[in-house]
C-alpha cells in the first residue's frame, strides 16, 4: 500500500536520532527523549558494563541521560545538524565513565593495565564450559583502552569514528584493535 506523499513520514517509530535530538532540543518534549533512550540505552549500557561493573554502568548510563536532558536549544552543546547522535551519546557516556574512574581514583590503575603483560591463559583463570563465557572472560582481561576500542567496533563504529570518539589518532586505534584481537586470540587459544 502506497502512502500519499503528504503523509509519508508522519508516523515513523524509527525516526532518525538526529531528528529526535533536534526536536527534543527545540521543544523539550520527553517523547523525543524517550525514543532516543529506546534506541540507544541498551547499547550504551552494554558498552559501560563491558568497561566497569553493573552498578557503575547503571549509574553512568543514568548520568549520561541526565546530561542529555539538560540540553536546550540555547545551550552551547556542540551539536550541529551533522552530528552523529550515536557517537555523541557514546562520547558523553565514555567521558562520564572516565570522570567516575578518576573520582574513585581507579583511572590510573586502568591505564597501567595497558602496559601489563597478558600472561595468564584463559584456561587457568576460568574453567568455563561455554564459548561465550570464555570470550567474555577473555574480553574482561584486556586492558581498558583495547577493550574499549574493540567494544566500540562491535557497536558498529568505524576506526575513524572511534578515533574521533576517544580523541586518539587513527593509527592508535588501529593498533589497539590489532592488539585486542591478538590478545583475544592468545587468551582463547586460537591462532591469530
């Protein structure tokens, strides 16, 4: 059934995130924010959970949405029509998580993990029967920055988008992804 051109797009439950954010900023109506939350809350929570524990992930995702709620059309939010809303939301979540790590004085230890050698094999550290459990355990053993880059890539971000999100160079992100894949292969006992 063809819709008349004048009503096309009138009802679109999968409206673009950019349009939803623009409408929310212009009107402040919660229906637009609710649709944004429905589209991105689970992805944000998954990312945060992969980088922290359940309680911290829940707190940070809630704080992320509170920060989004404070945006008005008059605020200097750095948002333009060309802004990728998904990247923008993940940037807010990432920065909020890092701020929380710093507040808890855990950020320095997270960065030190980057230099730590991954010597423990997965079989010694966990006796898991399912491959998914083994993979999740191996992923948790990666240093923060490698795990973060890998999770962002699994969320559908390109290397260029990840470098913009993390404010690191393109080559740095490529290296982190390569190290993450090599370390996962080593931990899972698969050839690289």
